[in-house]
């Protein structure tokens, strides 16, 4: 991409979970994915723009919305115009307020600092409601989209795994999922994180989408 891109955008901003963070994942045993070959860097290189990758492994959609809200408003305050790649995560993930800070955890993971087996048992046997979690995630997705549009920020968005279809008064849309992209058999590692090849596939898809929407 030529330098005219720099006249339109100051950087490319990425937010999401471990799929977007891409590096140091448990199923990447030999640590083949690194800062140079993860898809956010490949996209930045294509457009010759710096990147900000604020993805967080294991995060919830609460984190995605909260981080988008904080970061894009700060970009605008500083006069920065970002191009955005936003990836939403699984609805069952929750964010807890613990020890005075937000902790993004899955309550089913015993290695997490707020894991409590009794709480987990109580939650899943008496209070877990998949439809409600999906509904809340739909609201969080719509809130991110609304904020981008309100601030006139160019963006593409996608799910890392789970696909949600939501229906609001002003918006009905079916987003794709990175883990359901068509691609080579060696696109994913054992737990679903992207291989080096997978990162290239996602980078190519995102570049094609950005070009289609914003570089006609």
C-alpha cells in the first residue's frame, strides 16, 4: 500500500482475545508465532502503519467493550485517527471486579486467581443461562459498533470463535468467525489458536475487507 494511506490513518488498532494477541499460546508449543508474523503486524506492514494491539488472552466481551470505549475516545482526544480491527470473544467469559481491579477470567479455570470451586458449582448448576449471556454479548457487540460509528472511526469486526446473530432496532448483522474461516488444514493449532499460516490467512482476509470498505 502506498504512502497515501498515512494521510488517512495514523495507526491500526487491534482488540480481542488470544486469537488476536496471537503470541505465546499454550498450543503453540514451539512458539512459532511471534510479534513479527502475527496477523496484526502483517496488516500493519501492508499499510505501512504502526499498530496498537490491546488484545488480551482469556478476556471477555466486557473487556473488549471497556477497552474500545477507553482507547478510541483517547485516540480522538489526541487527534489520532485509527483504523480498527475488533474481534469479539466467547459469551460465557466473564469479567470480575476483584482486588480493586478488573480481572478478565473464565470462572471454569482453576488457575485463575478468583477461581472458587463452590462459586463455580453454584453458578453453573443454578444461575448459568446461555441465552442470557448471548444476549448480553450481542448488546456489547452493538455498543462497540455504535461507538465506532458515532466517532466516525473506520472498522471491521469479527468473532474469534462463537458466532452470534443479533437483532436490534437499528442493526441486524451476521458476523463471521476466525475459527470458521476456510483455509489450509494447518491453519490452527490444537486448541484453535492460529498457526503462522493461519495468521497469514487472517491478515489476507482483513486486508481484503479493509480495501473493499475503505480503499476503493
